[in-house]
C-alpha cells in the first residue's frame, strides 16, 4: 500500500542517467545559440530599417501630404490621387481609416525618403509582394530610406486591425523603370485646382 504519507516508490533520487545529462546539456547549448542570435541578427540580419522617427502633429502631417499631392499629382485612380515625385525626393504616404493616400509612382533604383504616418489610429504598412512591414503610428513620422529594386505594382495592405473597414484598406505603389516617361500632370483634377 502506497498512501499519501508513504515515500514514493522507485529510484528517482538516484543521480541522473548519462543520457539525461547529455539532453539537458544540448538543450542549454541550443538556448545559448538562440540567445546569441538575437543581438547578432540585429546587426547582421539586414532587416532593420535605416529610418528616423520624429514626432509630428497629425494635422500638420495631413497638411504636408496634401501639399505634396498638389505639387506632384499626375492623375487619379478611384478617387485617390496618383503622385509622381521627383527622383530622390521626400515622399509622403498618409494612412487613415480606411485608406492610404496618395498612390505613389516611383522610379526603380532611385532612393526616396518615404514618410509614413497616420492621422487617426495605428495602422500597419505591409507591402506585397515582398516582405516589408512597418507600424504606422499617429503622431510619429517614420522617414524611411527606400530604393525600389524591381519595377511593378505593389499593394499596401493594412496589417493592424483598425476597425470595421480594416480589410478594405489597400493602397498602391507603382514602380516604373528609370527610362519610362513621367506622366503628364493632370491639371483638371489637381487638388486645390491648379492655375
Ligand atoms: Cu488600417 Cu487596418
């Protein structure tokens, strides 16, 4: 009879078997490898953005984006302005419930500074195809250095739940080859009315 007050049966108090010691050693070693990978990947992984975050007033960011759109607008698609900024310039992308503004038309192999911010709640910038992900936070302007290295059309999906229209929040970035002619500015639909 082995009651609750009797010592347990078996040989559990004997020293650990060699295989068990080896197993604990291997597990501990692997923990150390993973532990070392964290700082190593931070330096060598190449996935950390060379961006700068700065505080920004959401209304000031909206005004700056509208100014940017007015200056470089070349067309419109489903009510969203298409903007073609000069190569190498600062480009502005604004997120809000539930759209991205404007549609950017960029040149391949040219470095831009992409400003990202939101004027209401947190959104997620997720560029497809590819694997580019950023948090878009109201009150902060994320100035991200980017150099598109493949032409084509990219979708920007919101990957941070932001309300009832979250799933419809899709934007666009168009990357064209360097020798492609710029689109003619579309004065009739320019924001604020061009002269
Ligand atoms: Cu914006 Cu989800």
